[in-house]
C-alpha cells in the first residue's frame, strides 16, 4: 500500500458525528439556492406572541469535521441584544441540504440537548464544530 493509499484509507475511516438539532419551524424559508430573507423579520415574529409553534428534531450525520452546511444568526449579545438563534441559510450540496428538513428562518432551540439561547453566535458555531462521535 502506498502512502497516498494509506492516507486515503485513514481519512475514509474518520469518525461519524451525529448532531441533534431541536427546532421551531419558521414560516419564511429561503429559496432553493440557500438565500435567506432578512433575519430581522424572524425577530419581529419571535417578539410577537407565537401561537402553537411547530417543534421538530433533526439528526444530521457527518463524517469527521465536515461542515453541516448551514449558517446561523442571533444568539446572546447579538446586534439585536439577546436574540434566538435562527438558521440563516443552507449551503447547497451540504449535509443539511441533503437532509432537506432545515430552512432559513427555523429557530434552533437545542443542539445535542444543550439549550443555545444563552450562547452567543460564536459559541454556538464553536459548539457545533467541536461536536464529534455519535451524539444524541
């Protein structure tokens, strides 16, 4: 086996990560290219009384440190103060896009059981990036 073949074999054996994302479904999604509307509209909806939010859980599985393929806005100490964490956009051909259940405007409640409302945007991103192994 050559060095290149050995490296490829090791890379293909990277641990799989499962990320459980608990959400409230937004009513304003992005388009098929992952473009997102102005997130301040989501904040306006959040600040109004919500009636019967639709909560759901998504499990996303990735290999190694592969990106899950979504960006977020909001969080503690955001430009709008302490704000909920929302899905801003979904990258095409990503783990999240292939799963198909996440949309721009969905509010993230928990990631792997950890409440994210008290975390800054950077802390949420770091938490997601550092997630390894099978996590439920």
